[in-house]
């Protein structure tokens, strides 16, 4: 138990992508605690419930939850709160050994949740800064930085690489003729 927080946080602290963070968290918590199943649920943008980002274990889990309340197969739903806002829920299943999750383990994991909340918030802010809110694609500046990195790498090690760009001609006509909502769906 003494090393639980350090082990978990050591694996998740550097992530800025929620899926990668969820994967790291989803594998480190069950391993550190000997659990059958763990799932990370992240708050939807509209604030209406939580969607699963990562599941570790073979047990089937709900894809969404409305609030941090116990749902089978979980024995504990740990809200991950940052500045008064619950931005995720860590759902904890039974131990593989069939013994209950000890109160000391719960306290330790709750302590880790405070720092996990900050990591999740950083990942959200990073996504806002680097991804388009409509498409989820990286913004142009990220593309340009990545392209410059690849060109520099190619100069050091001239292996072939390719760049593919796609442009939809006269997209403005679609927006003007059918409205921006239709354009957004397209």
C-alpha cells in the first residue's frame, strides 16, 4: 500500500492524451492492487454523465455511467475531482484474491486520485489547445510542428516518408447552400 500512489502516478503523470492516460491508469491500478477489473470513465463535454475511456480486465462493464454510484461489477466508484468538478470516475472491481479492498488501499487510491485529477485536467487543456473541437483532428500548428520534426529527422536519416493532404473543393458552397450545421456533419 505504501508504494501504491507512487507506482500509479509514476506511470500516468506524463500523459497529455486521455486515451493513453486511461490505458496507463487502467493497467497500473489493477496491477498495483491485484484487481479483477478497473475502468476509467471521463465526463462528457456536456456534463451529462461519463463515458468509459479504458477498461482493464475481462469483465464486461457499462460503456457509460450517469453518476459516480456503484454499478456491477464494481465495488467502488472513486470520483476524480479537480477544483470542485468531477471530471472522471475510477471504477474499481473486486480483488483477484476475493478479499475486500482494504480501507488503507482506498485512502491511498483516493490520495492518488487528487493528482490523477490534475493530470486529466492537463490532458483536457492540452486537447483544447491542440485539437479542433468539431473534428477532433490536430490543429494546423501541430501539423506544422510535426512536419518540421519529420523533415529534420529525414535529413539525419534519409528514409522515405510521405505526406498526404486532402482538400474538399468549394466547401464554402456547401456551407452557404445547406447551412453550417450540415457542413459540420459533413
